[in-house]
C-alpha cells in the first residue's frame, strides 16, 4: 500500500504495539494518510509492567522490529522514526517540528494532556486526529491485552466462537490427539512443572500424578476413568474437588464443557488453589479449548496414550493456537 502525499507534515503517535495486530495497522495506516513523516514512540518495559498479562508482553526490540517490517512491506513511502519512550509525553515536548498527534478514542485524552503541557512550555498545540477502533468478530475492540489473554488472534478472530455448537469429532478425535501438541515426556517431568504456576491438567492419570508430586495446577479435568477403568482419586492438600455436572460425550466437544474450560482460563492467574472438575463422559478433547483459550504462556498437560504413553506438556503460544483454530474452523465450516 502506498500513499502519495505532498504534505510536509510530521505526525507523532505512541503505544506499546505488543503483538502487532489489525488495530495497530489501522492506526499506522491512518497516520500515514495524514503525514509524510511519522514519529513513533514505543513504550519501554517500565511503562508496561502494570498491564494485564505483562509477563507475555514482547520485548522492545521485537516490537520495534514488527513495526519496521510493517512499514517496509505496507507503507514503504513513509518516513518513520522510532523512539523509546519512558513516559506518556515521549518527544512531544521537545520536538518543535511536530504538527499532528494521532490518537484513538482510548488515547485521545492523553493527546489533549500533551497539548496542555506543550502550551505551558510555549509550544504550539498539535492537531489531534482520532482513528476509529477496529472491532473483533464480537464487536469488542481488538487489543493486545485480549491477545495475551488468549481470547482472540491478531486478526480479531474470537476463539470461543468455535464452541457455540456441539463439535462432533469422533472420527477425528484419535487423529487430533495422536500427534503430540507439545513436548512429550516418557517420565513425569516433575522438575519442569514445579517451576510453572499456570497449569491446566486434563486427564485422571496426569492429575493424580501432579497431586502426588506437589505440582500446583490451576485447574484440572477428570472423568474418573483411566484406560476405560473406573478410578478413585486421592486428593492432596491444595486441591479442591468439585463434583459438577459438565456433560461432554465421547468424541464430542459440548458447548457446556467448552464454556466451562474457557471460563476457567479467564481466571487462571487468580486461582488460589487447584480445582478438579468431574466430567460426565470424556475429558480428552477438552485439551483443545484449554490450549486455544488459555492465556499466552500458560501450560496445558495431558496424558499421552500412544507410542508407549507419557505426558505431553504444551506451552500455549500463538503458533499452537493457530494450529487448533485452523483445524477446528475447518471442521465447523
């Protein structure tokens, strides 16, 4: 995309630009339509440490590289300067060549604060241009917070929308789970899991093993069967057992079960103790909504019954989510 402009205007905009998404791209393109040169302030780590899911915010270098790549491929005619900023003002109180500040409805008030401070210092106020917000499939604005929370992808696809109707995948179930979604361990990886604090366990065997080894899961799902045999769990301290009526027939992902998993994912980081939920039917396929809807950086573990068995440990990443979303979206289309 090219914007042929004769304007000799320098505009400024700022943000975190974490997990660069369609909302960011709309903002940058909006700025490019109103200026020949953009000054972009990118927040340093100290300004983002209080944001939700701050642990999964990309580093400054990675965020800057993503911005640079976007301009090289999409807006190559626009001159761009990048500055690390340590407060909301960045270079706006020093740069006398600026004419415009680009904002969104959520940052417009900050733009007016910039102008108030500029006037105090004898500088001319900047023209404030407001770019509309981009909405996701459910009408919420696309945000990096929602991406880090595991709710949406960078294009505004809402993961939970795949689970509004029952998914009957009996024929695909074995294929889906036969290839490990993460790293497979033939022996229980106790030392690795002891370092994790955001674990979702799916399956009776792996849940009991976690309890026996002092692993602090946030939530676990069981059907009280292991290899088609009824079993009884021994619940250790720190684990609460909740006998819920969550129906999920074999080879199925029911909306009720998926919604329950999604709700637990949304509170994964505020759990004080692990709650083990009973599933009526089979819990195996609940690994899919768990991996798809858990926050980035969470860990999903499940028992792997193939090739001699073991434990599969999945670090939830955008790549994992994309694979699952593509698979389920193809099945529901």
